[in-house]
């Protein structure tokens, strides 16, 4: 495996860094967090205009024709800047439609997703301990169509979404479905995540839905792997920037006549952060490389998810701690990275849940890819 970024990936990273640095300033993020939508519309349009929003979508549907690695490079930069736009649920929803949708579904939604004129989202998380079992939400075929019954937890940007990609269990296995949030039988309970993003608990009561691909259990697993790596990519960017801010602060802040950065107790904590970040980086890009090259990832995706969940949360807690009292000031930039780190670490189950799932995979004989 070669994890060195290609020239194209370096160009994506550079462009994304420029866009986020210009648009996602701390002052602008604070302004967006107090808005009704809590989505930065100006940044969303800039991402669409530069082609970054559709970078992983097919060229014949308005996208950039690149792939998953380039999308995860983009997400790492978003995490670095904690930019309030729903990139991962929108793009991965569109990729699921590209992969499994009918020509009519692709034509109706993907081009508009690529140019940012509509929002897509994903509802795969349910209430209770997270696992790899079949969804408790069920789908029943009625008069040639499908009806969903069940509930999904903390669906991102449900208030703005044109369609939701939902997992549900059918008599032949789990499957993905497209749901219009305005359909009959949809009830939403609006809330806010730890990062202040608007989300919703959604209940389906015989809600009409369109099947997305085969109903054999393969499509929800396909989407879950990509969502878990998206969370890991965001967490890596969040942790890297939190450490960068800490290094700057510790070199500028003096105590007993010398910079805090020279104190051994402080350097040990930053050294532990460095080790955690490198483990997060190598496990993330190993799993991405395997998926992008069509290789069965075995346990690699879940290993990357666990490192992002477990180590990612350690990094944001340590970096807040070394800032002292100013680290708990909710207006101070590093505090926002703490909130993102905690939110990402809790999405699709925490570290204990990841370990339980990893143990089950190993016990079932799933290959460990090294």
C-alpha cells in the first residue's frame, strides 16, 4: 500500500484548505451556529462552485469523476476547520444513489446533489446500542411499492433534506430506501447535536419509500463502511487542528519565565496526541485504500473507526486540558474542536461498541488485513 497523496489529491487538499480557511472563520461559524438553518449557505455554494461538493460523483451526472480517497481528503480538511456544512451525509447519500439507484433515481437527484441545489441525508442509526445487526425499521411490499415502519435517531439536517437514504429490513434481507421527508407517515422530532447542527429523530408509520438496489443485506453494509470512514476522516482533521492550536498556544504562553511548551508534563501529553493521530491516520488510509481498490477490507474499516472514536476523543480532551481555563471558554476556537470530537466519537456507537463489534468479527473468522 502506498499512502502518499497523488498530485490530484494534493490539489484537492490545497483547494479545500483555501476554501475552508476563507469561509469557515471562527467568527463566521459562530454566526452560522446562531442561525435558523445552522448550515453555512455561502460555504455550501463555494464548495459547489469549485467542484469540491461533487468531487466523488460521476462526471456524466455533474460530478468530478474522482473517488472516495479524494472525498475523504476533503472531509479531513472540513474537520480541520469544523465547517458547518453537511458534507458526509449529502455526498454519501448521492454515492448510494449512483451505486444502487435506477436511471430515473440518478437523473432526478444526483446532478442536483453535485451542484448543491438540494440536500440529501442518511438515516441508518437507531435507538439503543449500535451493532451490525439488521435494522429494526422494517419495509413491507404493498401493491408493488414499499412502506417503512420504525424509527431512526439523530438524522443530520433532516429539516433541509429533499430525500433521506434509510436502511430497513425486508423479508429477504436489509436494504436501502429513498424517502421523501414530506411523505405521509413521517414524524420528526427536531433537536440539536453536540456540535449545534440541527438533527431529528424520525418515525416512519407505513411511509411510502423507493427501494434502492437489491434487498439482500449488501447495500446497508456498503453504506455503513463508507460512513464510518467519513467519520474517521473528519475526526483526523479535528484532532490535527486541535493539536496545532495547542502547540501555538503553549509556545506563546509563559509560566515561571519560560514557555509552557517546555514543561515535560505538557510535552508528554502532546507526544501522546501525536502517537494517537498517526495511528488514526494509518488505519484510516489503509481502510480507504482497500475500499478504493476493490479489496475486501476485512476488519480494517472497523479498526479505523475504533481508533477515530477512542483516540480522537483523547486528543480533543488533552488539547483542551493543556489550554487551562481558556479551553473551556465556549468562544475559544479549540472548544469547538472538543465538541466535534465528542460528537464524532458518539456517532454510530462509541469505542466500547466498536470493540464489541470488532470482537464479533474476529470470532466469526473475518480476515485481519495487515
